[in-house]
């Protein structure tokens, strides 16, 4: 199976590129953001708990996320693979994901790191907030999210380099150019 972790700061284009990867390679997509937004919209207990963390600009506790992901992952029968979008965000989560996949005879195939300069991320996220009405895309929350990303998430780059799964992707340029670079990396697997 082709199990991809797509990685990058908020606004780096993970969702957009994930859709293209799913379409080209016929794999399933697990977006923790989409899963959590659905839980919040449906008013589930998990959704209420998650909303409390999100509203504070904080990450969801690891145990909670792994349980959700395992359940979604297991729901994909006869899957060619999965793209994990928005998870893992910490080394502890990466270790938990590795363990969860190993329990199913699976592993992460590649980690794609979409790198975009912070000034560009701010521009993209503020625009996205205006276009989509996403409440978490305002300047104050964006700054908090980027701080959390840099302090807690960026160390994953070295972790995946040690795992020999890391692939840098230039997140600037056209969507087509970025996707071509992703396909080049994935096709080598």
C-alpha cells in the first residue's frame, strides 16, 4: 500500500495537493481537519472536545487523534493506500502512527514536506479565511497556529529524515508545478 504523509504549515497547500494525489493514485484521503470539522458540525462529544482545543489554537491530544485515525483507516477496505493530511504533527504522533500502521502490517511510504515562506502563508490563510469564512483563518489565530507549527511540528522533518522517508517539495509556484514535483517523488517508490 502507498501510505503518504503530506506535511507543511497551515496554508502550504496540503489539502489542494492531497486531492490531486488521491485522484492520480487512487488512494484514500484522511484529513484530520476535515474529520474534526465534521465531528464539530455534527455536535458529537469528540467534536465538542476538539472544538475547545481548536478555538484556543491548540493541537488535539494524541490519543484522541490516533483513535479517530485508526477508525477511519480501518474503514477503507481494499484500499490502495492512504494520504495522511494534517497528521502527524508531533514526534509522539509520528511514533503512534508508525505503531498503528505496523499493527496492520503497514508503514509510511513517504513524507512530502510542502515548504512555503511564512509571509506567503499569512497571505494565503487570510485570503482563505475571507473566501471560505473559516473562523480559524484570522491573523491572530494564524500567528498562533504558525508558532505551534514551528515549535511542535517542524521537528518531524528530522524524524522522517532519520526514517529515510523525507522528501522536500517546493510549495511555491504553480499548483501544476508543485504537483509534478510530488509525482516525481511518489513515482520513484
